[in-house]
C-alpha cells in the first residue's frame, strides 16, 4: 500500500478502525505477530509527508492505539468528532428530505431539537423508515410520521458512550484531572 501510494503521490490513505492495525504494544495482551505488524506500520509511516503521502486514520478507540503512532511525523493531528450539533442535525434533515416527497409543515427546528445525540446514520435511518411508512400509507412524509419514527428510533450513541468519548478526548489532550474510574472510599 505504501509503495503504491509513493508511486502515485500525492496520495491520501484513509484507514478506518486504525486501532485494529496499531494496537498498543505495551498492553501485554497482544500476540507477538501484532507487535511485528505495528513495528512495520510505524516504519512505513515515518516521514510520509515528505513523500507526498498523507494518512487519515479513524477510530472510536484512540486510547487503545500504540502511542508511537500518534507522535509527530506519523499522525500529527488528532480531531475529536462529536455528535452533530443542533444546526448540523437541522441541515441533515433538510438534506435527507430534499429529494423525498414530503408534506408542507415539516418543522426542522423541532426535528433537530428532539434528536440530540443522534448521528447522521441515525437520521438517515429515520428518514428511510419514515419514507416507507409514508409509502405504505400512500402519502407524503409528514411531521407526524417523522415524530412517530423518531419516537421508536433510539440514538446509536448512549449518554454513557458520549461521556466515555469526552474522557478519552480530555486524556489525549493531556487533561489529568479526568477520572477514568469512580472513586472508592472516603474523601
């Protein structure tokens, strides 16, 4: 992959679930084969920018990745992508409904408000399910159908998961005041 990327530079390589390719070698729970694979990945990633190769890695578990992969010269920048905010959810509903037969009176503000912590795939599922309900009813997508669909579709992210990701983000930014485990005992 790296050889082909260099031959075709400038190149962007996107690696999803980056933590699976680069598990922490110090965890003590990975097989020697994975240690070798991480070492090989690290060697291949050195000075890629100078060769016109840029790596983008995505993961929900950056804290499980080998720290060496996150150092300068490999993955220089780290970005936390939070669930879409109110304005983003409103825009997503508008975009997802744009080419669908929908009724007048869709309240995008209300839709955005009642879908806090929903991600794009959740909203797409809501629109697809609402479209099917409208088709069965031989009608356009209505606000009532959307609200009914939202009421029966939970966010794929729980509040507990969101808090976990915020703790991971804080730790990766060097915040040592964040507790990873609840305190036990007296003050």
